[in-house]
C-alpha cells in the first residue's frame, strides 16, 4: 500500500498521508502507477456521471479540467517537452538533451499541448455522449502500464527521472498489469488497443530520440489516453 501512496503523491495532486519515502521506495512506486491510474479514472468517471445532466459538452469540459487538475498537468508538461525536443531532433544529441532540460515551453510544445487538450475535449464529449463511463474508468490505468513497458524495453535517453525507475521495473510486474488489463477488456473491449498504442509510442520515441526519459513517459501517457478515448468512441 505504501507504493500506491507514493505513486499517487508523484502522479497526482490528490491528498495523501505523509510518509517517509526513500529512493528505493520512490523507484518501486512505478509498479503501482496503473493502480494510481485506476484511482484517477474512478474519480473522472464519477465527475462525468455527476455532470452529464448539464450536457455532454459541459461534462466533457469539467472532466478535462478535473483530469488536468488531478494530475497537475504533469504528463502534459512531458508531452510539450518531447514536442520541443523533436523540433531539435535533426540537430545534435546534445541539443536534444539541452531542449529537454530547458524548463521553458517552446512553440512546438505549446502547439502539442493545445492540440492534446482540444483532442481530449472532443473525444471526451463523444465518449460521454455515448455513455462510455466504464471506458473512462480504465483508460488512465491502461496508459500508466506504459512506463513499465518502456522502462524494460527502451534505453535511458539521459541520467534523469526515468533512469531512477529502471532498477525497480521487472517483467512479472508488467505481466500482472497486462493480465488485469485483459480482464478489464471483457467489459471495455477498446482496451485491447493498449499494446498497439504503447508499442507505437515506444518505437517512435526510440527512432526519433533514441531512448526514454521522464518526459517520454509523460508524453506517452497523454498520447495513449487520447488514443484509447478514440478507440472507445469508435466502438461506442
């Protein structure tokens, strides 16, 4: 349970008990990322259910605001940094790493974040209009399986946040969450697209930048969530 609390403290702005956390505890919290995603999904589905009487567009906007508020825009920040780094990918590796380390948001990042928010708003409207609340519960969990897969698969882009998780990720942890995802797909079949989306992000990131970073994890979570919303909408 300590791992879940640490994961919630890192991935969300939800109130949690104060606990002492070591470097090893922080690294091990990656195993609980999907569980933290399930907490996020349950809150978002509850918010959607409460706000749907106001109309699908209003509910979608409130859910999107809640999504950003709960996560503290952590993954959006990663997506923006990856977009900026890709804008410099034709230059040297040193330039790419410098862009990733720059706390300022560039034009590529601003456009990527704006498009992501717009995409989520439109997709949420469609999913909620089709009463797809169950998919909304599971999508954040599915997307947060990604860091486990990418850590086991991709090399570190640099010695940063992602490298701190590497010693904690193990294939059995990924297998457990994959089995849970498969069971959830019985109720929400669109989740079966998760491996394709996670694999596509990993392949693209490896070819474009040559490895994974904390920003890569965050950006991948955002892209996977939008992809799964799209699949849920198509199936609905």
